[in-house]
C-alpha cells in the first residue's frame, strides 16, 4: 500500500520545481513554480472564503487546486490518481472541478484565475513584466477580447480583462481592486 503512495508522490514531486510556462514565455526570470501557484491559490481561497463568509468545503477546494495542476507533469491527472488504489473520491473531485458542478468547483476555478491575475500584477509592480511583453501576449487572445485591449496602460491589464469573462460579481470586484493597485 505504501508503494502506491510513494509511486504517486514521486510522479508529482517535480511540481515543486516546474516553473509556470506562461511566465517563462513572457520573459519573467525565475517565475513561480506550479507548487508556488498552488500555495497561492490555497492562501487566496482561504482568505476569500473566510472574509466573505462563503462556508465552502475548503478541503475539497484545496484538493481541486492540486489535482488540476497534476496535468503539468508528463501524465494526466487521471493517470496519476490511478497510482492510488483508493482513488475514486479524488477522481470524482476532479470530475466535479472539470465540469464545474458545485459551488466549490466554480470557486476553485475562479480563484485559480484570480491568483494568476494577482501574480501578473505582482510581476508588473516588481518591474518584471513589461507592457511590451503583455501586448505581445495579447496578440494570442481571441478577437472579442483582443479588441477591448487596444489601449492597455499597465502590463497586467490584459490578464485582468481576459479573466473577467469567467468571474461572478464577487470576483469581478476583486479583479477591479487588483487593477487599481
């Protein structure tokens, strides 16, 4: 039984050192790792849940963050979870996340987006993300989004605007507050 645990963990341990590829493509030196992002989503979700009194099943939300990021290894989340003999609940949690069939899944999805928005803002404020790199990235956006971003003035504006399509009112307000920083 312990072999299953160890096989699983050795298959995902590199998430500690795998850098998020989107930031590398934008020329960020030493960007956050996948595990840094997961840690950021956990902290952000915890604070939003408490501050807004959402009373969500945060254990499930945290599992969704981790399972979602397993795809950043060389195997699919399902393939990795299949290394565990008692995996049916985790596979259901992943399905719930992918299909966004619960409040927790919708929340986890929006928190993941918002954490990336905040990271973009942090890189901008630290002078690591340039407006030029951001404008180059926007060239790959869908036309309906790209047309709204012709006059961005800050490097993080593209991420903030792009991800707003996924947000409910609470997350839209948070996104606006990020932009005002």
